[in-house]
């Protein structure tokens, strides 16, 4: 098969691309910019890179040409300039569907968020829900994945936690009360995505994807700290304090330590699916635990945040 992946050089997209090419499939990687955090992705056999935003209909049509399926992984967790939730999640998904239809692609997989839902007061959650509805109403064969927190080598979770532990002696936990999470190993997520491409059981379904172990956010963070070998002073910060921190991080960091959408996500917990989600078949349920071994495999190089991680908040040429 030939499969197009939006967000193809991102964390989930590039892991899926590696699995697909390893199994003998061709991939078209669609990316707004050339992400250099994993430059080896551009050297994959049977992979072709297309530089296009998801709201560029002509660019998408070119990238989807000759493809049998589209895996729509592109998304953002903060808004910068024209890169808004409306532009990327909503209008972008409309363009993805339109381009797929124009090129005769009849199967689309969409990576959404576990708690995406309407009328909840979060532009991130609501825009992801709108994208789901566009996919469900497209007339194409689809599978929508309402996924929780995904971790692994090159993610934002372990990457930023590790850098934070190497940078700061203090760590503020989100909110004054504990919330649960069920982290998903990237290999489990890829297994479920592959099933959507090649297993008809998931056709025209919206499914919830959660890790096998439920634990408190505090316990999860402290488990990572123990593996990193750091012992920061943990303390709780109210939600509004994290929102202020996230506001500054979004404006002054190329990749924010925490974004406002992530504050909302963590303040709710990440174990209860939003509307429409059905359980996965038993054999597809994620089984890899959030263990010390798995955390070690996903940790980045040990280093602290640097000046290079900062961005100019006023320069219109600066990109996330």
C-alpha cells in the first residue's frame, strides 16, 4: 500500500512511517516544515516528503496522489499567528477530506484526543471534536482514535520532563487535587493504527486508546524523575498558576515546557473518553506498562533547557 501521513515527521507520524516502510509499504510524509529533531526520517527507503500545511489544498492533493489511505496525525497544542486550532484542526481536516476525495483515497484514519468534545470551554478540545465530526460525516471509510497521553523516544512528555528535571530543583504539579492518567507506549499506539489500516474491524468506528496502567499524574511524574536520577522538590500549584506559566512558555519557548491546552488536559485527568468512543477489541488493547524499562527506552539525551530553546515572541519570522 501507499499511505500518506499528515504530521508525518512528528512523533506519531514518523514512528508509523518507520513501521510501514519496514513492512514493505510506501509512505508520503506531509509536514509544514522540515523537523530536524529526527533527521533520519528523511532517509527512509520508500518514503517521500511533501512540504505542505494541512490547510493547503493543492499541496495535499499532490501529496495524496496515488495513495490508498491517509493517516491524519497533524495537530497543534498552542496557537501561533495563523497556526490556530480553527485553521489546523478544523479547516485543515476539511482540506484533508477534500483532497482525499479529489485523489480517490477512500480510507482515512484520524488521531484525535481522548477527551475531545463540544461545548466544554476549551478551543483545543472543541476543535478536535469538530475535526472528528468532519471525518465521521465525510462519506469515507474512517477510523478515529481518541487517544490519551502517548509516550516514547522523541515525544513531548518524557522529553520535557527529563529536561525540566535537569534544569530546575523544583517541580510544580498541576492542580491542588490528584488526577489520573493512563500513558500509552508509542509501540502500542502504532499497533492500533496499523490495525485501522489493515483490519476491517475498526472501519467506521471511533475508538478510545488508553494505556494498561492507571496511575496518578504525580506518581507518573515521580516515576520518570526516579529513572532520570533526579530528586526535585515536588509541590502543588493551582491551575491558574500553571495557566500563567503556560502563557509565558508558549510565547518564549520554541516548544513550550507546558502549553495552556496541556494544563486543561492534565487538570481533567486523562482516563475518561469523550463522546462517541467505543472500546478496542481485546486483542488490540495496549499492553505495554509505564515501567522504568519503558521510560528508559524513551528518555532523550540528558541535558537542561538552553537559550536555543527560546524564541522571539514578537518577530513574525519566528516559527514554532
